[in-house]
């Protein structure tokens, strides 16, 4: 492989779109800007295999060699997202079928069903041929499987192949149709089935929500298997790290998806209004693998297709956006794309260079990123993000809320970010965002809001043991209120809460209109949102109680704390206002002996870093309004060379890479 030291600053490059005479010019400009990685190949199946069984990789070797000779590494993409027209002609039933029966046309990308046997056969063949050609090429620093794999329209494919797989999934899970009927209580609406093959696809009928959940699981697993098939082939020919670039949709099981892969790859296109939101994904993705993740796509300026989406970004936005992945545990930022297409679907998408080869308005910021990545390389490579706080985020719960929202149009990720994640990072804290399979032992505090089911493996047992050994668990709202089958418990609301603690559940109810009023023990008003679970009052445990609303719930507890072994459980019954979440964080962190961050901003991303030889913190201002950070330690900013002791001011979109002086 080309010896390129992280961090990587890369671009998506499509040499198949350009005359060969342009390649050397592009390579020269990449070097002048500071680009050290190019992603290529992901959409070029037709040029690699212009006819069935006739392969041509000569043009691709030429491009790889030119990049290699310039010292630019290559991430090679498998081209399976764009099957050529001759393959669609061979298999007219290959395109995805929507739930209304309409099929996708041969046009853009990801239009083939990942469960179609003919498509799978030809995908395996082109991947093997590509791997044979480039598996040992020293220019290849990594592989990308396909492009942005997720469920079509977030619902899946409804073709006969996917229907067959769905029925097989039901049989594998339940064993017998009688077991399925009983566990899902299909007596309701006389939905009892006599065979698995009779279970309809969840199209436009009012199906049992758990059957829709099982369908999402089945079609999601088909995507996971599709990626695993390609990874297995690639591993026969290469030792370079393999990944698949994902967009922010958590309906597929990310942990299962990445089990056969080496590096997590992620694409995002956040704007000034919501840049902080991508940080949840970075905090989540770094927990999937020991190896730092790659941000394989983000925009230098604006996104677009035939027309632009959004508009010009503020000065410094590209710089801050480029730093976020590295601050939060990654080792690569890559832009989509290097050079705007001169024809086709995305003529107005922002890039590093315009289609003419001239700079865009953000190109100077890209140069600054390259320069400062190089300055900070030793610190970035020598440290990792360190935290003692975890926040649960589950693909299984995502799908369960998609099929049974509990409260109206409740959106799992949106509410998780609004009521929990944002207040946590606003407090200057850095959480690991973890799934249900993650190890809990390195954390002092665990927040599990909206974890609608904990009936996943031995999670309940692991949480109980962790708490008894000293962990602090904030549970709820809407946590552990369903079985893994999406059903309610018939003898309790929660699966484990009343066994683990003395808490006694009283009522649950939605309150979108905020008719309930509550207060802390000292009388300060407490604001709840969306939904409530309230508990029998317990003077020794109550922290917040209902003061007004329906007479039957007045006096009930909204927030209680119980000692459990060496640890504590905070039973939280509603989504708190931000000021109340701040107060809860203060209580929890005090018990855990975790210092609260000291920031003024909305928010400033604070990322503590620690390594064997050095430590420090990376700060990124992401809202364009500036802010402050204070810390008693003494730091040197590697970017500017300045030293700081005490209060640190950040300008809009400023980044500071602070290495601790003296330890």
C-alpha cells in the first residue's frame, strides 16, 4: 500500500467521466491543495464490464498508477450500486419493487434488489474480478463496498424474492406458525395464519405492527448479507481495510453490518442549522470498531442535483465540518466530490473544484484543513476519545418505533437528540453512543431513554450486574415497555425496573399538550414532554413529583433515585426540558464523580483525548456564534501555537487542538 500517514483528506473522483488528458491535471491540483486520498470505481460497472463477461480494467489501472505515482492513496469502490443496462435487460425483475407494486427503473443507483439471485451472482463476479486486478496493488489503502446501502424508501423491497426471504425469516424465528400466532396474539382481528406463506407483505393493509417489524428485520438482513458476501470475496485477495459507506439511517443493525468489515465508513451532509447533529453519529460509529472510522463523504459547500439544496455556507463552516470526524474519533474526512460533474444527475452539487477545474469558494478552507491536519497528525494518531458516559441508541428500537410509535408521530432519533443528546453535549460532556450489545464496563453513567425493549440477548442481566457493581443508570421514558416481539408485558409495565428497584409503577399516558405540571423537591418547576410514566410516591426516593393536571396523577413521582448495590438507578418518567436535563446531569455526574464541562455556546463540541504519551482536548465551534471553554489545566493549541490557561474563547467555526502541558 502507498505509505500515507493518517489523517486522510480525500475526495470522491470519477475518472470515467473525464477525458484521459484531464487526469494528470486533476492529480496535480489534488497535490497542490493537500488531498492525499481518492475514492474511485464505485459507479463504474459498465466501464469495467461493457458487455456480459467482457472486462476492461486497463483504464482503471492507468488512473490508479497515476495517483500512486503522485503519492495519493486509493479507496477502491465495488461498482455494484450501478448494474449496467445489459444486466437489467437480462433480469427485468431485478429492480426493487415498491410496496405499491411499481418497480424502480434503470436510471440512477441502488435500483437493484440486493436479494435477487441473478443480481447477486453477477455482483459476486464483478467484485471477484476487481479484487483479482487490484487486491495486491500497493496504491489501494482501503475498499468501499457498494454505495450507501439502506432500505429503499426506508421500507424495503416487496418483490417475490424478498417475500420468500420474509417467510423464511418468520419460520427461523418462530419455528412453527402456531408459535407465531400465540406470541404475537394474532387472534386479534382473526389474523391467525395456517402457514407462514400466508403472511402478507406489509403493503397498504393494517397489519400487525410486529409483523411489519419482522419484515424490516428481514429486508435489512438481506442488505447485511449482501455486504458480507462482497467482504468475503475481497478478503481472499487483499489485506487493505474493507468498509461500506453508510448514510444516517439506523434501521439496519449496524453492529451486524460491520462484523465482517474492518473500518466503519459514513457519509453526511449536514448544514449550519444542524451541524451538531452529525456528532451523534460520530459518537455512535466510533464504538463499532477499534479502528478509527472514516467520514467517506461530506460536502465542501452545498449539495445539489439538477438544482442546489441549501445555499452558500458561512465562512469557516467547511473547516469546522472537516474537523468534526477527527475530533470525535475518526481518521479521515473525504469530500463529495472532487470535481463537479459536467453532465448528468448532479450538475449543481458543490465540490472542491468546479467542472471547469477552477476552485470553488470553499477551496481555500480545504487547503487550510490539509495544512492543519498535517500539523496535528501526531496528536490525532496518538490519542483516542475518552469518556465515562454512554447513551443507548438501538437499530432494533428504531424499527420498533417505526412500526409502533407509542405516541402519535414520535420519531426515535429526533427525540433522542432533542431531549438527551443535545443537553449532554451542551454541558461540555462527551458521550459514547452505544447499541444494546456494547460492553458497559468502562462507563460510570448510562442513559437509556426510549429503549422501548431491553429484551435483546442478556442486556437486562448485564445492566443489572453493572448497576450493582457501581454503575449509575438513568432509565426512561418509554424504556423496557415491550418484549422483543413488540408485545406488552401482561403483569407489569416494565420488564425489569420493578424487580431491580423498589419503584412501583402507577400510570402511563401521553401529554403532548403539556397539561401536567411537576416540580423538583425544592419547588422549582420541572418541564416534561411527550409522554409520562409515573410512580407511586416514595419520600426516600422522590426527586420530582406531579403538582397539577388530572387529579389521579397529582403527587405521583416523575423522577426517583434508588440505591441498588453499589450503584444507583434514576427512574425518569418523561422527556425533560433542557434546563431540567441540565440539573439531572449535575446530580448524576456528581454521584459518578464526573466533572461537568465548562462551556458557553450552543453547543461547543468538546472531545477529551488521551494517549500513552499525551492528552488534551479538541474543541470545535459548530453553530457559528462563537463561545467559551474553561479548564484549570494548561494547554498548547497545536494549530496556532498559542498557550492557554483558564478561559478559552472560540470564534465562529473555530477549531482548537489543545495538548495538555505537563502531563
